[in-house]
């Protein structure tokens, strides 16, 4: 049976994951509007990944005999001042999500909820990747600043992202 405090905390995390999906969908729309189809494609796959994260939490709650109650998802920003600003916001958001996951691990430790701690280990690792991917793109976009050709090359490269 799931620990009630963990059940409530994971319910909140499901909302965070759905918001992540919503945010990246919004960023994808922003890039689409700029005719940067590769960046938009990357954001579309990122949206799918976030939905998979929400589902993974959802499945765990039910596997442990708990219940999921979905709550309102806040509206994401729809405009950024530049493609770089959008990816900087994505990186910042991933750091926030890492913080949320770390708090869940701390709760699992406090409650001696070993099953949840083991389950959360996957997300701890995933966040290392999530932060590294977003930050890697930010750093390369900074190098590409002022060189539209380099941005278009990145657009082509991000357009080749496959499902991981
Ligand atoms: Fe982007 O890792 Fe979930 O939210």
C-alpha cells in the first residue's frame, strides 16, 4: 500500500509532468511559428516524453494501491524573446523538476518508503539527462548567436531527433 504522504506528493508531481508537457508543446508552437521546424520537432518529442513521465508516476500509484486525482494545469507562456530564451527557460524548468524529484526522494527517505525510493531512482537519472540535453542546446545556441546559418544547422540537427 502506498504511503499517503507519498501518494499526495506524486499526485502533485503528475501535475508538474503534465505542465512540462504543456510548456514544451507551447515552445513547439513558438518554434513552428518561426519556421524552425527542427526545433518544433524536438519540442514535440519532448512533450511526448513528459506525458510518458506523468504516466509512469500514474501507473506506480495504481500499482501500489493508491489513487490519482488530476488537477488543473496552469497555462504556459506562449512567447519568448528569442529561440535562445526559450531553451534557457526549458533548462531552468528542468532544474526545477530535478528539485521536485529530489524532494520526493527526501520524503521517501523520511517515511522509510523504500519501494518509492527505488522507483524514484529512475527519475533521478532521467533528470541528469534532461538537464544535460537542454543545457547542451543552450550552450550551442550561444555559440551560434549572430550567425543565422549556424541556427539553421542546429534546426536541421534537432529535426533529426528520434524517439528515445
Ligand atoms: Fe523533463 O522531465 Fe519530466 O518533467
